[in-house]
C-alpha cells in the first residue's frame, strides 16, 4: 500500500509539470499518428460524438476557474 512518503517524492516533478514547463512536456510524441488514433477511436466507440466549440469553451473556463489561469503571473507582470 502507498504511503504519503511515496507521493512526497514525486512533488518536485509534479511542481515542474505544473509550472511553465508543462506546455513543453505536453507535446505529442514524434511517433504519434493522429489518423491512426482517430480510426481506432471510431472503431472502438462508433457512437461517440465530439464536443462542440461551446462545450470546449465551457470546459476551458471551468478549468481556468478551478486551477487558476496559468498565464496570470506573466500577464500581470510577474516572473515565472
């Protein structure tokens, strides 16, 4: 069973991921194949529909409210 200590050792990495480097770390792998992913998803979940632009915008607003604006420090003249 995991202890709190096990998770504490991950904190420096998690801080890095949450920080400004997250955008660099979140890039797709060079071997990524978007067309294959789309075909696979359509085969596995044929009745699924994508989110509308409005739903995507609502989700982004919710994320920003819950997590805070990642660009707030930069736009407010802060240094991150």
